[in-house]
């Protein structure tokens, strides 16, 4: 993905080997979730509401080969507000807050 395609990405370096980015944020209809890993890893992505309830299973648990992969988060009729994207990478959860706009 070219940098100019990413409006204001927020990239989080989790270690020397793992990075995630969610863009755009705030989200109108859909967002991209970029997961970069240095070696083959187990990845799962879920969406939680403000109360911690799972509202979407964005990516069922699967193996991702080394490198970067982009996954798409669809709004699917969810109400405006803030949500949390949970990303599991090799049995370790990471959480990022996102905002869905009206």
C-alpha cells in the first residue's frame, strides 16, 4: 500500500517484529487493518462495543505468513460511537479504540 493511500494512519509498533495500523479513524463505512509480522503468526481480529461485547468477528483465527497483510473492517449497520478492535497475534491480544461516525 502506498503512503498517499493512507489518510493519517495511526501505526502502533508492538515490538521490533509486529506492527498494526487502523485507517481511517474515525470511520464512516469501512476501515483497513494492517497487520505486519516478522514470522508466520496466528491472527484473529474482533470488534467490541463500548461494553466489551463482541459485535463482529472481523477475521476468524488463522495463520498469517510473515510480512504485511491488510484486512477490511465493515461497519455493517453499527451505530455511531466508539468501539475497540481486538487483534490477537500469537496468543497475545492488542486493543485499539476506533470511532464510527454518523
